[in-house]
């Protein structure tokens, strides 16, 4: 965020903070995290009570904020009911209602804001530093999916229909190509050809796997590494955040997002593609952690197809970033020029690497699931 944008945002946060924390003076406002959709701030407050996370909501991406917040409340209530009584109180995201009971408050410009309790003593990361942390991260996301296994999928709204519909995402890319809104098409011929070609291959493999015909279950749908908070002292995962896309879907998408963001030592927008390397040891840690976290929650059909998640999500994100680059960066907030093109290149490169390594992915997962290297083919 540019300094002037941040200043304007902080100003509006100060304006809405009293709706969520009446009578408490705002001490400081600072940007938080690296999400691409909403704008997120940490707001330090005087007086009794926790600091808040205030988010100005992106209503282009989430047009029905009521349905969005109803989902978040349903999911957090479910998780809280399953959390150990004497466990870490930060383990489940805490929504803070406005003093009038509403889940969002609007500033003078009409923008919707929501609030969460700031989980003190936590941090988020964009790149996983060690295999051990990759294991713990994957176990935490696996346990998250397991905890949602008995939440009725029909009780959740679909905040973004077709969120992980690869064919739909490829069609969206073709629409962006046809429109060429900002004249960038001539410079992305190579990326486009690669995205189309791998898109066809991954799409065919997904169809053949049968995984998408399995019953949909509530999943996170955006298990990227920076959607998990860690404890500053123990470096253990504390809380899964960003519950906006929790809706019926497939475990492949969750495991895949994790693989996409945690299997190499580079961030999703790395420009030096030599650093965007599929790391087999890292993948092994992710596979073991995810299977352990899931416990008995996955069916054989889901486990056998999990390997496809990584290539699918890397490719799907590349397709979405490329479509947005062609559209003029209207969806994913850019933080530098051509940011969505850099994101495209890194994710395409990673998707191709994962796809070339698919036998290894399959064997590693089969081993993690304790079924022997030849199982699940
Ligand atoms: C967005 O909000 P954030 O930054 O956690 C996006 C994900 C993408 C991700 C790419 C609602 O997640 O689907 O995979 O960016 N969320 C939405 O980094 O579109
Ligand atoms: Mg996020």
C-alpha cells in the first residue's frame, strides 16, 4: 500500500473504530498481513479489552457481506464448539460485532468494515523457512478440515460461486484475452500458451481422477501459508484465518493451496524463477503433516487424488493472475507495476514443475498415507 493510501485508510479506520470499541481511544493503526482482497489494519486501543483487526471489505469480490459474515459466524461457532475447553483462546478467529449488534459498520464513504480480536503474540509468514514448520503448518490445516467434517455443507452460503472451477477460470481468462482491456495481450503470448496447454492437461487429469464427483465438504478453499497465524514464542500454529471462502468444496483445493505456497522457498510473486523450485523434502513434510492432521477425516478417494491439488492450484492461480493482468489489475491488489504478471510467471513455473514431478507427488502422498508407494494409482 502506498503511504497516501495507507494514511487515508487509517483515517477511515479511526472513524469506524468507535462503532466496534465504543469509548476506547485509538492509539495506533498499522497495516497487517499481505492479503490481496480486503484492506487489513491492526488497531491498538486504549482501555480494557483487546486490540482489533479492522478490515475494509472488498464488496466487488464479496457482494453479499451479510452472507459472508453469516458463514464466518457459523464456521467459527462450529470450530469453537470443537476446541478443547482449556485450549488456547486465540485458536479460533473471534468476530467482534459493532455495539449495535451488526456484523459490519459503514464509514462515511459507505465502505463496509468488520472487526476481529487481534490475536496477541502471533505472526504470519509468506514463505515457510523449514521442513519442520511446513509439517506443522500442514498438520494445522489438515486438522482444520477435520474439524469442519461434521459441519453441514448445506448450512453455508456460496460467497463466490465457481471459486475453484478450473474450466470456469480458463473461460474467464479467454474472456480477458478477447477483451484485452488495457492492451497487454501482445506481451503475454508465451504465458498464455503455457497456461492454456497445462490447463487442458490438469483439467483432464482432474476429470479422470473422479475427485470432483465426490461429495463436496466444507473446506477452507484458500489454505495459503499466510492464512495461518503462529505463536511468536513457540512457533506453533495457533489459528487459521481468512475464513471468507469456507464453503463446500474439495480437500484437493486446500492441500493444493498449501503445496503451492509452501513447497518452494520463494514467495508467490518471486521474480527470480530459479528460486521457485519444487522441493521434494518440503513436499514430503507437507504430505505427512496434512495426512496426520486429517486423521480419519478423508475418504480413500480423496486421499488418492490429493497429489493433484498442488499442480491444480498453482495453475489455477496463474490463470487468475494472468486474467487479472489482462483486465488491468481489478481483482488482486498490485503492490508494484506488473505485479500480476510476476505472480503469473512464478505460479506458472511452479505449476509446470509440480506437473513434471507428479509421479513423485503421488508416491510421496501414498507413503504418507501409509499405503505403500504403488497405492492410489
Ligand atoms: C486471494 O485474500 P487472500 O490474499 O488471502 C484469493 C485467493 C488466491 C490468493 C492468491 C477471495 O487470497 O483465492 O489464491 O489471493 N482470495 C480470493 O494469493 O479470491
Ligand atoms: Mg488471506
